[in-house]
């Protein structure tokens, strides 16, 4: 009975078909270990892409996973972690604010006053003073920055890449809802993502991640849970190639 079940289950194993193909090549006299390894790697990559697409479909998002490549979300997400993502249909923000404004393509400097604080942190055994976003002010109401709310994924045209940061504010405006975001790292990401300065003549006056609050329908995914450090399988070879050719 067990052998019969085992014989049926082997057809579910995707690598069974790869083994059949390699055995077919061997029977034809094509025996080469390097070729076998290459077939295995290529087949595994194709299989991984298919499985990720299926998983993304089941989770209701454009992509199911994202490898963390920066320190911006430490200690909650570390470099090399794989963030598993879900549909962003329901996002719990840290705080919700209502404004009687249209905010599409409007930098926050036009409707938000940012209040800064200064704190000391020990970095590399040195006492360093760090400027951080203490609160934001809208219509004379002050909202303190809290490390609360769901972690979301969005694309920033400014840096031309996807960012995984926390939605600390949801701004409900006349033309829709928007998110103000920030990384969790208390020494590397002390300011909100949208703090680009005064923008005279549309020019960015300080280093930032994205110019505008994130439109609700531009949120790509919501963070669900992480697989610690497994992403290093991809990061290490890429870093090695960059180092070799830099």
C-alpha cells in the first residue's frame, strides 16, 4: 500500500520530470556532470519563478516576496531577510489625519510643517547627535512620530526602486488617501521618507526617498512576515560580482 502511494506521489514532485529528462540524455549517450548541474540550476530557477507567481496570485499581490537589501528597517527587518508580502487592500496606519485639500503631486512641504528634535545615540562607540523627525504639524494640529502602522511596499521614481517602510500616517484628502512613510532604523532613518526640503522651483534641497506622499492605489504590497537571512543566497553572489568588477 505504501509503495503504491509512493509511486503515485512521485508524479507530484516537479524534480521527477527533470530526472526523467536527464536520464533520457544519459540513455542517448549525453553524459556530462557540468551539463547536469546546469540543467538542475536552470530548472530550479524556472520552478522558483513559477512558484512565486502562484504564491503572489494566492496572496493577492503583484509579487509574493522581497529581499531586504538595506538597514533602513532594522531591527525589525535585517539585510538578507525575505519579506513575505500580501495584498495591501487593508492597511493599518499609525495615525489617521483628515485634511480639506487635494494632495495629488503635492510635496508635503506645501501642507505640512515638520518639527525636528535632537537626540544622542552611541554609534561605533561614539556619542553622536542625531536630528530626527519629532512630529508633523497640519492645520495647527501636532502629530508625534510613532513607530506604529503596517509596513508597506511602494515604488519611488526618485530612487527608481521599491521601498519597504512603515506607514506612520494616513492622510485622508479630498482627492483620496495618502501615506507618509518612514524606516524603523533609529540611527540611519531618522527622518520621514518625504522630507525633501522646501523644494524652491521644484528642486529638492535635501536627501530624501520620495517627493510625494504615497497614493493609496500606488501601494504595491503589505508586509506579512519574514524568513530571516535566506535572501543572502541571492545577495552574496551579486555583491561578489559587483566587487570583482568594480
